[in-house]
């Protein structure tokens, strides 16, 4: 669980950073830059000897979906939503994680669905009355597709790790980023994102370097590693704990406002959901 806590703190800062400094860039180019930097970080660690072609293909597919498709839809949603809305519209991810895990495991785990619903309720409570749904439908749908992609990748990675016990996470993770690079390269080409490559200023370059190396590179690696060490209920709930942390960062660093009592109450409900999830062992779904 410690890995999930560390990454939640790292990611909390990125919502406001993207909204403040990168919305003028093509979102697919931003996604490509982040994935390329992350892949460069992990390529020297890649060890594919002994990996079956099917396993390598699954790892590349995970990266293409969990990071490539997820990032393209996630970053594109910034064109339609505020930073706090981006954070809040991820609230359904715990349910997706639980349902996908149940699908793999071929059983319905009511207990973990309950803790996931608590996490969703806690997140919705934080700013429920402040959400204006007018004109945000496209952004909302983009975020749900992004959430599904991210949830799928987390659970699928858990399955693949069962079959590559001879390898360590850092020795195979570059394959995920390579899959994401393929998707984001195609998307950036289709949307003309390469025009921004030669127009970046120092602030944008700094933001991309930070986001690509830390939240994307180190963050995604630690998150998926943590997903293999946590039960599915805890993993699902932690997908929402970044929400109150992101809003808190937006308050402190980017001058946004929120209802503090709701933030504390919603965050408290999510922490309690983690406590309940940790009390029950769920194990990794077998396929």
C-alpha cells in the first residue's frame, strides 16, 4: 500500500500543473512527450530474455490502453473541463477496477464493491453542489473512457505478473511505455501535434520534463507495482484518494477554492474505505 500512497501524493500536483501551463498544447503531443520521457527512463532497465512473445505482446497492449488511450482522452478532456472537474470525474474508477477484477476472477465480490462505492460517494460529496454539468458532457465522457482504460491496465497487469515471476517489474515496464508511445505517436500525427515541438517555451519544457519523468515514469511504475501487492478493494479505493489530494494542491498552489468541510468529510470517508478494504484479503484474480 505504501507505493499507492507515494504515487497519490505525486499525482495530486499534476492536475493543476497541466491546467496552468499545458492547455495551449495539443493534448496528444503532451501525451506523447510524457510517454516518450517515461520510456527513455526505463529502456535501460529492460530485460526481455526469457519472456514469451505472448507475454511481451500483453505488456505492450497494457501500455497502449492504460497509458496511451487513457492519456489521449484524459488530456483532451482538459479542453472542456476545469482542473477540479478532471479530478472529480475520475470518481467512478474504483467501480471499474472492482468490476474488471470480478470479471477476471469470475465471481462477484460484494464487499469490495461496497468499499468502492464508499470511495465514489466520498469523492462526489466533496464538491457535489458545486459541479455545473452544463457544457461538460463531452469532457465527462472522455474522462469515463480514460477511467476504463486505466482500470483495465491495472487489473490486466496483475494477471500478467503471475506469469513472469522470473522477471522484476522494472525489467519489463519499458514495454508498457513503448506500447503507449505507439498510440500517442499515431494520435499526435493525426491531430498535427508535432507543430508544437518547435514552439515550446522554457516553462512548458520544464512542466513536460517533470510530468514525463516523475508522475508518468516513476508514478505509473510504482502504481502498477503497488497494484500487484494490494488486494483489489484497496487498489480500487486508492484510485480516488488522489482526488482530495489534488483539490488540496489546487487550493494551496493554484488559488482555486472549495468547501473545506466537504473536502475533509469526503476524504475521511475514503480513508475509512481503505481501512475496511485492508481488513479483507482479496488476492489476485486468476485467469
